[in-house]
C-alpha cells in the first residue's frame, strides 16, 4: 500500500506518516522503485499511533506504548502506569484551566465594558504599580 492509501486508511496526513518513519515509529518496506510499501501491520501501527496521539499521549509515550503493544509478555501494570501518569497530567491541566477561567471570569465581570478608560482587566494584567 502506498503512503496516500495508508494516510487515508489511518486518518493521518502523509506528512505525519513520513515523520513517524523518520523518528523510527514505523518501518515500511520499500518497492523496487524506492516507494514506501505499507503492510497491514504498518497500517495497524499507524492507527494505533493516531488513536494514542488523539488521546494526547506524547511521542515518547506512544513509542513506549507501541513497544508494549508489540511485547506479548508485557505487564498491564506498565501500560497502566503510563496511562495513569498521562491522566494525572490532564487533571493538573484541567485544574489550571479552571483557575484561569475563574480569574478571567471575575475580571470580565468587574469590567464595565463602556467608554471609560478604567478597566480592571488592564489593571490586573499590568500588575502592582511601582
């Protein structure tokens, strides 16, 4: 299968597939003319990567998960540990975003939004006066 077919079947852009090959996540065969030849196994890996990246896993996490996927002697605890660390990171980011939301909501509520130059949003962004 050529790269455009692999892109269509995996849901990944051809540029991303080439990048995954460049960093060693996939290793398609080559035809006599030098063109890439993606096997069913390559396509399965690409779908695995597309789903993993869609869930926000880093490239290095994807590399580890792909390695664990291919290791039939893996311990599910190893997979769970990676997913749990990623989930903890997501929870931390959500908490940060909620804090930002609360602060910004308060500032927007405090701003009259009229023709006057007084603006609590600008004052807060400027910080304390010197």
